[in-house]
């Protein structure tokens, strides 16, 4: 004879229509309350909560046993569904109109002393990570994992319907320079040689295009040995897509459709398509960022022409050196405190400015030590272009275009935090809850003064825009635009991609511009160069950060809260205590000897 089932329903399944039914539930004791001998328990499982009431008059033996229940004990109860006593209903719960009166209690497992209360807000992340299996019981994290599941499933369903084939690429790969440090894996079978964990499946997906797959995708694990932050982990997951015979518009349309499907399935949110598009130059010039948050205003305004002949030496010096004068107008911010001014000035200095000039508009007066240097025509230009009103605060940056834009972009974001403009946007007071945007035409190459060489802004396989190909031969590297694009959501880059170089001659020119020697080209990328010579089709793609996307959908501040078993901000897994020492015999098998002192 088999045992009875652990449960007939989940804890969030029953409703008033079920009153009178005999049911069996199983889960964890969320809360236990003793009301004069009557024991109230909130029983929790993955789906939600159900109130269970042990009354001595109903079953004295069961009620007596319930007195010994503690938080997080695992129990099974069988009993009758009943209406709650009038006036005790809980409208916050889907099951708030009913309760279960048990006639049987079975304790499946006891819980020891808990590392922290399950329903408390825990700010000690290391404590949470040490007992992550327990931390994941919390309803918020349980919900996050299920949202993540729905995002992954919606992705697969959508791409499958578009004819894309999911293909796994190797985890043990070859170390090649792709922007971040590789995680290296020593080979026992080939002593002294190393695999690398993939930073992305970039080369493999291009090889699949050469192989005639035409439409590939993968929900891929990627690894980068780099400093960590709230939206970065040493191992992460990306939605990786590549296709042959496509244009950027094809990738845009595919990505927009996929994101619309993800948001609809995962959170019942309707996404407006097509997304707006800005060039890199436009985005940085207007918002001071290549991933602008447009849910609030405060755009950068160029005043260079208006101050070309100014008597204010700071502005004039920047303009004479080929720089720009830009400003932002922050509404209702004339009451800025000295502490806030100091903080914003420090931000400006961190990002390259010598200081931060500003004007406050109070009692119809322009208050600032720099105003006396402005002519009437310059004041009129400020008034006209910045739409200055009472209570406004104007911030200026005069420097190289890149520095002026970034400084004001950083000031813009910090001011938005101070004024809670993101919160106002989320409540529909301005902007949109979900602001998607394409940023296109990034620079192809970037000069590194430290390395004294040009580096690829994205990766060395990114295609230059056709109109700029001649600039590659002319070695006007700073002017070349890439056929590259990022998709941005609420000021967060959630994905990026490009058209790839498919001609071997153009790829050789790119390596030459990057200073990659002929020998290194063959040793590092010979497999790809050989493949391009065997009839590689035009191709391109995109990769989206699944962790980051789910983080935004769940309203979390850190991707660690949408990953089952993440590392902490020092790259440690405190639950399993890794990384850890290994047996010396393992090192001997690999031919590795540890240095006694740090290098």
C-alpha cells in the first residue's frame, strides 16, 4: 500500500469556493502565533500562504502538538477548509477569506536555529550568501527565479518560431584578447597548456555562420575575470544570437519582437515597438551617456557658438582649444545645498573637469560669481536656449567634447537621484516606465595612451560602416564608425551587437590597425581567418544580458538577486567556501607548482 500524497493543493490554490473540502497541504511554517491556546500558523510553499488554525476544541491532540512548531519547520496538515471569522479576513492575501482547520499534523522535518528571519530585510549580503539555500526561500527571491525561468522560456519560444536553432558552444576554449581577463583552466593531458573559459561565444557563433547554420541562438554561460559590481558577476548568462544575410534593421526587428514577447509573457507588460534610435554622437551630446536614461528631461544644451567671443576666460579658453561649452537646466533645484554642490563638484572633477560652474535663479535674480562676466547677448542666449525660470539651477561644463558631455551626464544622473526623478517617471508623472532605445554608430576604434595603440571599442571582428571603409586605408582611425549597436532600457545597456567582418582581407586590415602582428593573427585567430576564406556569408548578431534584463524586470538593484547561487562582491562563494585550496596531488597531476610568495 502506498503512502498518501503529501498535498492535494498548494498553499495559494484554495478559495472560498473550496469551503467544506477536506484538503492536505505541505510546506514551511512561516509564522506561528499563540492566541490563548489557539495556534495560528501561516503555512508557506512556493506558491504562497495559507492560514492554518489549531483549535483545542476541534482536535486537542493536534493542537497540543502544534504548540511545539517553530518557524521553518516542514509540516503536512490535513483538514477542512473553512471561512475565516468575520472581521479577520486578510485582503492582502489571495487566500485571505479562508483557513484550514486540521485534524491531522505530520512534522516532516525540524528546523534548527535560523541564520536570519525569513521575512526580514537583511542588509548583510555575506550572511545571506552563506546560507543561500535558505535565503532563496524568501518569496521575493523565489519570485525572481520564476521570472527568470519565464524570460528564458519566452526567449526560446520566440526564437524557435523565427527559425533560430539553439546550439551549445564549448566551455573549454582558447584564450584570445577580447577585453577582459580570461579564466584559465590547466590541461592535464597536455601539460603546460591551458584552456580558457569563454568571455562570450563570439568566434564560435561566427564559425557557425560559416558552417551554414544561418540562424543560431544560445542562452550561454560566459566568464570574465574582472572587478565586480552590482550588475557584474564573474560568471553570467547572455542571450546570444547570430544570423547570416541580415542587416542591422533585421537584428533590430528581431530583438524588438523578442523583448516584447519576453515582457508580455514574463510580466504581462506591453512593450511599444519599434524602439527609438539615436546615434552614439547624438546620445552622448544630448544626454552625456551612450546608454541614456530618458525617463526624465534635463538634456545637455550646446552653447559653444553663443560664447565664441566671450570675455569669460574659462569658457573662452576651452573654445579656443577646440572644446565646447555645454549646460543643463535642472528645474526646481535652486534650493541646492552647499553639501550637494560640493558633491556634484567632486563628481565633475572625478570625470575630468577642473570645477563646476553654476547659476541659481532665486527671487528673479541670477545668483553666481560667473554671471558678471556674461554679456547681455550671452545672457539672452542662455535664457532662450535653456528656458530659464524661477527656481532653476544651471550647471556648465567647458572642456573637450568628450569630457564636457560625460561630466554633465554624470551630474544629470546624480541630480535625478537627488530629486527622485526616476521614481516620478515610474509613477507616470513624466516619461515612461519602460524606455527602450537603440544607440548606433559607435566609434570603431579607441586610442589607448597607456598602451600607445588603437583598440577595438567592441571586438576586433566588428564591421566598419561601409561609408567609412576608405578611412581605414587612410588610417583616420578616430573618424571610423562601427556598424555596431546597443539596446538600452531605462539607462541600462541590456544588449549589444554588430555586423561582423566576413571578408578575410578586411579582417586582416582590422588586425593591422589594432597592431596585431602576422604571427599573432595566426596563433590567436588562425582558425577564424581560415574559415573566412572558405566562403563566409555576411552575418551579424547581438547578445543580451539575461541577468541584467531579469534584474530590471524584477525591480532589483543587483543581479545577484536574480541568480540562484551568485558570488559576492569579492568573487567568493561563501556557501561552498570557494575558491578553495586543492589537494597537492591535483596540482602535481597538472604540472603546477604554487609560488611561495605573491608575484
